[in-house]
């Protein structure tokens, strides 16, 4: 395609002038159109040379050529050569095989290609061409959604041929496939956004009770506080009782540890065996008092244990009684008066 005529190459007396923004100026002389082009720093381009008078437009010729090249490139990209696909049948084809062939034909027609259906006759099958026609008509009905018959069934030697063309050309089929892919991707993105991720959800900090008024919540919590108070008081009472019982036990042990004093009977000097027994009991009593005094800090250390207070103090062992004195031996007879 040759470039259009511009500026001084336009050899007609007058043209229908179109402004830079597409506004209609009207029919003017070529000299006036060229003057307007020079004043606007644009080119006068003949866009419709076959019109009467020819149509010329004020524009930038370099920009016009660039836009025309882009349009031509887009047209070549969208243009696709139609390919003739061939699908072969037998006159006595099985049902499953026939469905498989129909699926292939639909796929070819959906891609924008033509399909050439061919039936091969063998032996005496050539004498029954009407069976081939019925088979091809059945095929045309099965693919009517995506194709239309362009050439009716005809005999070609030992074969019968029919051509089916697509309802959409190849460019439209590709564009439709591209749009369908974009729709699928957008749908998948929307589903991914709507999907809620609960793995990183914030912990629940409120309960159903927070929705109730403050008065009801205060009433509900009041019995709990009153019940807790007696429990604390009882615990304190127990501790105080334990503290009171411990010193009492220690105080009671001390007087119990005192030994009983046994008055020794007045006996004769010969009967002096009772004195050592009494001294032994006093020493034992002193030892017991010392043990009671040592047990007193131990009881204070174990005051936290409730069982220590419950244990009763051990009674001090009774002192051994002194042996009873035996009967006094008869003394020596008093001397009588001296004989003269």
C-alpha cells in the first residue's frame, strides 16, 4: 500500500477539509488548506483520494504513519490461517469410536479450524452410499453447536467427503479462550480473598457476660465475694488457734515435769537407805525439765503444721517411791543401876 499524498503533492483544485480535532471545515481551495496547515505547523494529508472532492485532513504525518503501522501489526497478530482438519470414519463404526471422533471434531471446530469428514468404503459398501450420507448427516447434527456444514456430502472416488466450518473464526476463538481464562483467574482470586484464615485470629477476650449490664454483673459476683470472706476468716481462726494451743502445751509440760516431793520418814541412823532414792528422783526431774525446755523451740518451729498442735504432751514419768523402812531392831538394854 502506497503512502497517501501530502501537502504540495495534492494536485486537485479543491478538497473537503477536516480539522485536527475531526471537525468539518468544508470545501476549500488547496492553496487555502496549505496555508492553514503551515500556520498550524501540521501537514495536509489526503485521506480519501477517490471521493469527490477528495477529503484532506490537517494532522502530523509522522504520527499518522506510526498509528497506521501499529494497526497493521495488530491485524496481523489477530489474523490466523484456517487449517483443514481431517476426521476419518468407517461405514460400520462402533458407537464408542464414533463418539471419540465427534469429540475430536468439536475440539477442532472450537479452535476455529475447519473439519473434513471422510467415510472410506470397502468392497460392496460402495453400493450403499445412502448409509454414508446418513452417517455424515448424523455427524452434522452432533456438531451443530460449534460448526455448520459448508460442503454437503459428495462422493470422491471410493470415499465420501463433507466439510464443516466453525461458527467462529480462529481469531475470535482465541479471544474467547483468552477472556474465559481471565474470568477463571479473577474468580479464583475472589474466592481466595473471601476465604477466611482463622489460624492467626486474635484470641477471644470477651465473654457473654460482658453483654449484661453492670448491675447484673455486680449482683452475680457479690455472693462469690461473701463466700470467700468466711473461708479466709476460718483459715485465720485455725492459724490463731494453733498459735494459742502451742504455748499452752509448752506451759503445761513444765509444771507436769516437776517431781513430787516425798517426805522421808524419820528413821534411825541405821536406816539411811531412803535418802539416795529420793536424790535420784530429783535428778530425773531436772532432766525432764531440761527436755521440756528443748522441746519448746521445736514446737514453735513446727507451728505451721496443724498436726503438731493436736498432739498431746507426754506426761512425765512418776518418781520411784522410796522403799519403806524396815522394823527397827531392838536396841541394847539400858544399863541398870550399878551393884554395890
